[in-house]
């Protein structure tokens, strides 16, 4: 069984997903493809330098290697009552690893789709995405939200996916703006970064806020008045302020897209500044790209995308203006549906 799933770019809504907030990703053209067969069968795979693996479902354990994303999905299938047997897998992908474009989610989602079909399980796409999220959290050890796998499983051309991470509800909203994706080349592994520290800080902020408002369901449901009243200690005050203000920005962008407007790019600049100052997850390379984009006529907005600490940034605006940034180190995407590579 062969299946593939795309990477994603998050237009806005960074570090809101695991805080019960909203996100607005798009699928990109780069994909991860897997070929899976029962382990007792041979399968011929024609691909250039594929990753190859063989999995015994009776001996699944994390090893901190690429195959944990596959093994984690298999473990999630078993834990959820979906019977599978030993299998072998080949993986090819053009989603950059460690760039913040959700290469792990693409692998998990493609694996989930292939395993479900191969072993005869009729599982809706959103449920398959949740199995991938479970693999990421419980097997790989990254305390991520649901966005990446949901975007990979539900993305559609010329549409952004507005996901409410507190309930899992989603809707597609029109999106035809031109997007430029810039890969800094700075790689980071989330499990080894400050990502889990930030999540713990957000949980600590939520605990403080609930002492004032016990019914508060999530950090993303707070407001600035509550933050001012709570007098959170640093850095919890800054982490909470980013989440609350980012929620407002996501909703403003979604409202604009619903009525057919172009993406309000100033929200992207504001998002990046909040991520840089309040969430402290940017990098010099990301900041340099955003500063250059702000100084370029015709560019309406730019920000880091993905968790940060390296990886990718995006810019939106006039396609001709975006092309002026493309001097040999930019990847250009139009409406999330086409990506053209230039040399890095």
C-alpha cells in the first residue's frame, strides 16, 4: 500500500494549538510518500535512496531515530484497538527535515493512511491525524498540539484550514494569496529544544490564571484584562500575552479571508514580533528575513512559521514583490498549491 501526505505552513496561530487556541495552516506541495507491506511479503520499491524499515508490532519502543514516527503510529493503532501485524516500510520525502514544515507530521499521516488501508480499517482522515498526534506525544516525546497532523490530513488546494484546537472543529476558508517560504537552513529537533519548556511555562501560567478564574478552560481562552489582573511573574506573563494576542490575530485573519479579502499582512508582522519578544523562539536568521521583507515594497506581511528556533519564515504580498526576494535562497509557493525550488 502506497500513501502520501503533505507538509504544512502555518499562516498564523503559533504556539496556540497546545494552548487550546486556533490555528490557520495550509498544506504545501512537498510530500512524504510511504510504501508499506506485510513483513512476510516482499515488495519492490523504485525510489532514489529510500529510508527502509521493518517493524515488529510486538516490540515497539522509542529509539530516538526517524523510525520512531512510524513505530509511534503503529503503537497508536494498537492502543486504539486497530489490529495490525508486522510490516516493512519504504519512505521517500521532499519535505525538508527540521525546517518547521512538519516533516514528522507528514510521515505520521502518510503512515497512518497506509496502515489503515493495508489492514482494512475504515478510519476518517481526522481520526488518522489524531493517531499521528498521539504518536508524536506519547512515543516520540514531543508535547505538541493537533495542528500539524490535522493540516497534513485535511489540507486542500486554494484553502486554508481554520482549526479550533480546543474542540477539533475545523473549516476551510478561501486562500489564494501568494506565499514565499524561506528556509533558514537552521535545523532543530523539537524534543531537544525549548519547546517542551515553553509548554510547561504555559501550563504554569494557566494554573496561576485559574486561581482567579477557576472555570478558564485554556490559556487561549484568557483575555488581556485577566492577564493584567493576575500579575503573572516573568516569563509567564510574556508567554501568556503572546498566546492571548495571537488568538486575536488568528481570528482577524480568518474573518478577512471568509469575506474574500487578502490576508492582512500586518497581523503577520505583529505575530513575529510577539514570537520574538514574548515567546522568545525566533533566531537571528528568521529576524533578518522578516526585517528584509518589511523593507521590501509590495510585501504586506512576514513572520516565522513553525515552532521557531530556526526553520522557516514566510512572507505574503504581491507575487512580483515576492520574486524580488528570490535571489537564490528562497522557495516560492503560490496559494499553497505550487512550490518551485531555487538553489540554497
